[in-house]
C-alpha cells in the first residue's frame, strides 16, 4: 500500500454556512473539513497541529469505524488511548485503512466535533453492486447558532436542564440557508444574510449514483429522502449488505449508509434532496436540510420545486434487523465467553445535575492518564473510579446487553463501539427473552438503542464481538450531549497482550507536552 499524507491545522474561526454567523472550530479553515481518501490497505498519516486559542482547548482526532488493528494508540480518544494534543503542539496519527467504504473523522475531545471538527474519510475497495458515478460524501449535520460549549452548558449545566437543545438548522455538506424571517434572529440578536446557498449535485439521466450518506450530527436522528426517488441501500457503516430498497433512509448519529440512486427523471429535472432531523424519538418540528439535484439540462438558476416523499415516521430506533443482511456471512460464537449487562439511566447527581449513568456510574475523562498507557504499564487499578473500565480479561468473546430506561424523554442512543464491527443478535422493547439470532446477524459499528416504553419496559439491544483486537475501546452513545454527560464506558480487551505492545514514543511525548501545558506532573 501507499502512504496517504495529510496535514490538519485546527483553529477557531467564524462561518455562516446558513447565512448566520457562528463561532466554530475548523480544520485548515474548511467546513466541513478536508476529505481523506485512500485505497483499502493503504497507510494514512495525518499530522494534527492544535492552534486552538482564545480560549485554548486540547484536541484529538478519531477515525470513526476503522478498527485500528495493531495501532490501538492511534484511535484518537483522549483519556482512553492518548492525552489531548496541547495547544501549540502537534501529533502525527499513522494507521492502516483496514476497512473499506464510507466514514468520517472527528474530534473526540468532549463534544468538540459539534464545533465543526469533522470531515469525510473514504476508503475505496471491492464493489458488490455496480453503479456509474460516485457522488462522494453527503454529510448530514444538525446546526446550532450558539457555540457548542454554550449548548453543552444548556443541556448538562446546573441546575438540571428543563429544555432540550433543539438544533436551529440542519445542513447537507455544510449548507442549507436559514430563514432570515425566523423570529429567533431578532430574539438572539443575530445577523442573517440572504446570500447563503444550497449544496448542489448533478445527475445525468439514466445513470446510477452512489451517495455516501453520513450522520455527523450532535443530537439529530436523520431521515433522508430524495423527492420521488427510491433509495437502494448497499452498505451500513463499513459492512456491505444485501441491497434493500426504501423511500426513506433512517440514520443515527455515527452511522453511514451507502445508497444507490437511479436517475430516472427527465434531463431537464431539478429535484430536492432532504434530511429531516429530530431530537430523541420525537416527531420533528425542527428545520430540515435540503440540497438541490440538477439533471444535465436543468436550469440551475432556479430552485427545484418538487414535493417531499411522504413516509411513516412512527418507528423509533434503527432500521429493522430483518432488512439488513451482511453480504459476507459471519456467525457469532454459539455461546459468548462472557456476558455483561449495562443499564442506562438519566439521573440527577448529588448537586442536582442530570447526567447519564451506566450501571449507576457516570464517566468523567481523566486526560493525564490514558487507560491504554496504564494497562501497558501493568496497572489494573485505575486511580479514578469514574473511568468505567470493563475489563474482559482474556475472554475470547463478549456479549453486552444494553437496557435503555429513558421512558419519559424517549431518548434513543446511537451506541458506538470502537475497534469492532459488533453483531446485533437481538433488539426490542421490554425484557429480552434470551433468544439471540446467531445466523449471520447484522453487524456494524453503531446501532440505535431504542427508547424505553412506560408500558412495555426498557429498550434493549444485545451486541456481541470476538476479542480479536487487544486494546481499550470506548463504547458510548454518539449523541454529543450524552457523551459529554457521561454515557461512555471503556472496554478493556486482552490486557495480557497489551503488556507486550510497542507503543510509539510519540504517544508518550504527546502526554508530556500536555502535562507541560497543564502544569501537572504525570
Ligand atoms: Cu465517532 Cu467514539 O466516536
């Protein structure tokens, strides 16, 4: 393989992707950030320079969904595998493109990706379904007119919040004009320009297009449609699936879908692409994203005038498992070596602050002492009990049963596990009956845990994976406000093998740079 080299400079900026000025964090001044492209098996090398000042913040970059086999320390998660990159410092990530398909990279420092630090990551590989043109990334991103730290404060701040952080807008590839007549412009004293534009895509009649749809939202569950067109889904996350057709693609935060669309219209057609966003499982009343698709002879000076495809929005949670079947079958072990239950609850802590709890504990990051480096040093007692390390020892496979006790606020949780494509062997609402589907069940890296129901009981999902990737892997809800409020655990896999890992000096040097910046001893 070839080495694909990138340089990321992270800094503050102000942009108005929907016409309204907002302070953000940008990579190389771009929004969305640069797209990384590689072929399956290539090496990707990204040097990240942290120029975030006024105020300064640490940062790290995570390569969402890649397995990081043999480069666990490059996973980009502060407090789990590395220290944050200090302001004024840089760190070089080197890893293999060890899966192919569509994904994105993003900051993993708190909810910082919500500030704008994300971009697409495409790995080209074998194709199981033919198409004519790769349209590239279609990034769905809910948009707030406030700085991300203010939004986090409003959701997890003191005292317990009474409101949800509903997004102000929803963007496709960083665009969708805001309605400047919206009263919130005057209420919040914002300036709104009417010059903002829609993202555009071009179709040629008769051709088949591949769209790489990615939900990078902070909070929004997305429902993607193209007016009057059917979508054929061919991959979920990094897993090629037996194609299924739908009018609407449901996609949770952290999930990706590769979709084929056949340009069946007239050569003069112009059509809207849309994405509806909703918080929790509630029916959405938030602004929706739109982008324009123009056929080859369409008048590009006119906006499309097509109407939205209607769909049933009553279903909570993920795409039904019977619709998604991996193309390359893999069966989980008949009996998992170890089983762990995790109960998720939204509870007030001692000071009345509402936080997310997993088995009655809530995660707090400890940036100075990443778990992987402690495990490498043979340390198995973690100085901070809030680390939430689930040590699965040398067990060969793990089953995790997740229960979601969010009855009243109907929160669904896009649960993401690093380092693995896990099988989803059961999901539903109520008490799991113990029946697992072990025949080529769906596998992916992010799956939506349904909300609980006051009558039927908690939402549940049952995930399994084989421990073929020694390391420390976060398992967390990908909703930015939930992960900042503690819905995060660390899965420790084969600590005995971590002892023999060769962790590069740069990882330790990065911790020393961070400690110097913080003025603390390691
Ligand atoms: Cu996309 Cu733990 O992250």
